[in-house]
C-alpha cells in the first residue's frame, strides 16, 4: 500500500520543530529557509492550480482545500518551525513569524510544494481491476487520501455477482420517482419495479453513482444532471439523490452552492468552488433555466482547464478530479453541456411532491445509506471490477468523445447487465436545447420559403428576418447573426455561405439538407 506521508511523523514534527532564525535585516533569506523546511517535510500544504492550499477536515463535514493567506500562513509556519531571533550574547528568543515573510512566500510562487489534483476518500482503481487504498499524499495519483473505508469485493466477481450487486443498489433507491421507471405499490408506497430493466433515468443515476466512486481514478468523466418538472418538481428528491451518492462515494455530504445572478458570476463561483472542493461540486436549485457555462464545459472535458477565480483577474490551472452534480426544476442545458452530463429526470406524478413519503422516510433513508456505505460501495466496485476483468464480455454502447475510459469502466458494464445506454439520452437533451430549437425553427421557415437557393441577407423573406432579428436591429446585426450560424446543423439542414463574387457583390447563404 503506497504511503507517501507518515501521518504520525507529521504530528511528531509539531513537537520536534527546528529553529528558524528570523533575520530582521534579510527577511527574504528567512523566507527561503522556511520554504526549504516546508518543502522537505511531509504536510498538508499543496500546489493547487498555481495556488498554495491547505487541507482542512472539519468534523462531520467534507474535506476542503483552503487557499493559504498571509495570516493563515503565519500560523502554519509555526507548525513547521520555531521562529527565533538571536539576541546579544547569542541568546535565542522565540518570536512570531513576521507577516511580511508570509506575503513574500505566497507571492514568490516558488513554494516547491507537491501538486494536488484532488481528494480521495474511497478506494483508488486501476485499469486491470486492482482496488487499493492509500493514506496521506499519494504521489502516483497526486491525490490526498484519507478516511478510506474497509470494503469487501470478490477477487474475481462473476456476472451473477455483478447482477446481484446491481439489484441491491436498485432496491436501496427504489423510492425515487425516476420518470420513465415502471412502478409498483408495496404497503402503500410507490416503488420502482426492480423486476423490470432500468429505464433511461434510473440508468443515468446508476451510472452517476459509479462515476462518483471511480471519479478520482478516471482522467475525465461526465457530470450528473438531476431534473424535475417546473413548479411541480419541488421536493421530488433531487438533492437527496445527490447527497446519497456522495455519502456512498465519499463518505460525506456535498457542500451546495447556487448559480448567482448572471453567467459571469456563475463561472467564477464554479471556478472558486473547484479550487476548494475536495470530492464533489454540487450546483443546486438551478430552476427554470437553460444552463450554459464555459467553465463547466472546460473542466469536464479538459485537463488541465484554465478557470478565472471569483473576485480575481488571475487564471488558475486545474486538474480537477471532483465529481460534478447539478440539480433544478425545469432545468435544461445548452448543447455544449448536453454531451457532458448524464441526465436523471425525476417525476413524482403528483401535485405536492413535498408530501410524498419514502418507504423508510427521507431522514431514515439517508441514515441507512450512511450505515450501509461499505455494502453499497462494495456493490458498485463489484460491477466495476467484473467489467474490468471481463472486457471481452462487455457490450459497447454509443461512443462519447472525451469519455472513452469512463465508457469502459462505467457505462459498458451497466449496459451489459441490463441497463439502458445513458448516452442515448444525450440526443434528447440536445433536442431540448432552446438555442437548437430556435435554429431549427429558423431553418424550417427558411427552407419553406427559399428552399436551397442561395440568398443574400437583404433578400430574405420577412418571416425569416423576424426570426433572425425580432427587434429589427438592422442589416449588420442580421449579417453577423447569419455568419454565426454558418456550418450549424439543426432540423435536418446545414447553413452554408458563398463569398461575394466581386468587390461590390454580396455574400449569399443557402440551406442544404443533411
């Protein structure tokens, strides 16, 4: 078991601290000496995307990565060394580290700290089906590992064991109103009929759970989108579902945050949350919105991803391993996000979802999940290990760019043992993208009037012009908008552009059937 950090030695160091001589006339020398002491000793300071951070683990809360400030660094420095000044006759006097030294250390950028990609509070997984644990900083994965549970998984699971594991997970979550699930009534409570194959919504949940468990060990993975109908979807269990997934995968609830007032603020909130989150990013209550975020799109499909921090102009470079979840009523996502999320739709099919009772009660359900974490985590890992050890038996689903490893590790094993393909639902999410719907409406109106004939912007039919420019902002706006749609495919058409034949001619546009 790799163990790059000896936690007992870390605690002992606070007792056996070396002296750090503070030179009032040469504080940069003091800073460099302290830098070397910190770099040579195991600890909880790391380089997170070009920012120094420290590991904080409050009781009964998720582990957090907190940016180091000059004030906090003064306190941290005293854990690594005993600042002293040399007085007359070589007397040693303990002192508080000057805050100017702390500012120098932070501003230098030369911390010589180990890079940190994230936090793991569950087993680490490898391509061949190996499950291992680590404590402290794991240099191989660049993760801080702690609170690893003891999980029992068969060395070589059979398909029957994988199917049994799937059934145990489905039975645990049978109270959730997955929109397309067949349901039965048992003792007056409506439950998912686990004797029937999982539908798209339940499959997306199952894949989301497996993704969360495997996320620290996968380079890139899709997020989870949990939605319910607008107005009548409140209280349907969206947040509870995300909480339960986090309890199983990470052993703690997620810290939720909201979208804010505008897109720019949202992107900066996401970036700041990613810098500080240990295991999961949970964007909650994004209601009646078509979600669009360049930061989310980048973080889910790029490593490293450059993000702008809230309240700052500087960019941070993140290799994030956080599992991403978003919830909302009447929530849709833009086309660029659609392929980056698994979509779970909940529909209680009643006017008052808050009054809908779980078979065991909501609080009791979450308590049971916490109590049975090892069993449920073992069930997820049984399915995963069976898939890794039997790749030739797996049924491959639709390709999903950027997520090839995720497809092999998560989607294909579930698909093989009877689940739907969650990638199929991505096409439906794209179809509900408001921008795509507007473009499809435009192309249909265009083709009905102009067919596939090349047309200059000035000769477009009034019906088409009203869709393109409903506020009548003029020809320049019309032309700019058209140029933005060139190459776009929607509704079975693609818009093409033909350059002007001469200096005084006009560019023309035409629709082609795809």
